[in-house]
C-alpha cells in the first residue's frame, strides 16, 4: 500500500459521521443514490462553519447526505436543495425531517439544475454545493459563482473522477470537463481555489471580496 493510499484509508476510518447522517447514507444507498463520502462531508461542514453560512444551495441531494453535512457545520442556515430525481429528493426531505431540521429552513426543488439555477437570485448565497451531472459541471459552476456573495464559496466534489483526471490518456467527456474546470479556475483572478484529494476529491472556489 502506498503512502497516499494509507493516508486515504486512515482519513476514511477516522472520520466520524453523525448518526443521523449515517442513517441518511444507508437509505440513499438503498435507493441507488451516490452520496458524498464522510471525509468530503466533514470538509464541507468545516467550510460551512468557517463561512458562518446562512444561505446554502446544493445541486444533487445524495439522498440528503450532503445537505445534512452542510447543516452540521451551520445549523442555523437555510438550504435550498435541487434534484432532478424525485425519489432522491423525497429521501432528502425525509432525512431532514428525521434530523429535525425545521421545515422553514429547507426548500426542495424538483428539476434540472440547468433550468433552475438561472432563475435564482445573484449574490444571495454563502455556499453553492454542486454534485450533479458531470457533463454540465462547468455551466453549473458558472451559475454557482454568480449566485454566491462576494467571499462566498462554490464546492464541487468528485472532481478527480476516481483518478481519471490525473491520467493524461483519459479523454472521455466527464474527465475532460473536470480537468478543464480545474485548470480554468486555477488561472482565474476572480476566485481563490484549492483542490483537496480527500475521498473523491473536493474543489473549493471562494470568490474574491470586492475591494473597498
């Protein structure tokens, strides 16, 4: 086992997932959803807490797992969750209810992100979490950067695509989309970006505050 693999295994084994999120994960997996890993969830929770997030949008529910992790970091936040799969959205709704998330702090929208995101208010959110439709990831990130306030953060899990992004031979649509996204944002003066290799990978993009 390589050093990287040993580190990865250690992180996964030592990350403690709250019981209510673990229950949501089990249900999500039964439905065939693909929730984020506990390690990525924990990172998202830290970013949510550090941001003191009050308004969050997530694209792709993962059966409620990612939203519960984000709210674990900011329990006072209001979250809007978007998913094109009604069954996954229903699972998220139930998971939030089981976790006693107040109904007024959770909004559920069934629909395609490409249709919903353009209708949302600009510069109104602290965090936008994007975990859906890899082929459309660049478009969704562009919308996410428009929706977050100055100093807000867009989070994109799975960007390493199981190691495919680091393999120059891989040229399929999903790998190319993630690779292009990573390269473009690293060169952008509009954001501060960081790429974590934990779990399935997490790209973190924080918009630069306007100069006063």
